[in-house]
C-alpha cells in the first residue's frame, strides 16, 4: 500500500444494505481527475468505476495463485505431455529466431 492510499473498512451508518462497507482512500487530485474522466466516459460513477477496477485486479491476482487439483489419471497425462520433448514447426521457428540478448 502506498502512502497515497489509506483504506478503512467499516459499515456505513447511512447504508441500509448490511452487506456493503465503506472504503476511504486518500488520493492525489490528478489521479482522482483521471479516474473521474474515465468513469464519466463509461457512464459510471467514480465509486462504480473504482469498485469494478479493483475487483478485476483482485480476481486477476487471485487467479494467478490458483491451485488446480487433478485426479491421478489426469495428472499423469499432464506430466507426460510436459515430459515430451518440444517439437513441431513452431518450436523449430522459435529456435531459429534471432535472440535479442545475443550480439
């Protein structure tokens, strides 16, 4: 978390929906203006825009760390595919391509 952002999560006294919570943030004015401009272009409120963007980022972060469970047969099939040597025209083309790290 950066020093520009301070989050607090507490039930809103004005909210009639007990499932929502308030999130307060400190944000530089130039970033707020950018968010407002993008939200307006999409016909959304600042809150709607920020919630959707934050939710997408959270889902992506979690999906990057997702554990996939396989039954034994599927796992063995997966491992056998990984153990096969690479081959095919795509692999050959990749191996012949210029390597930018080699002078």
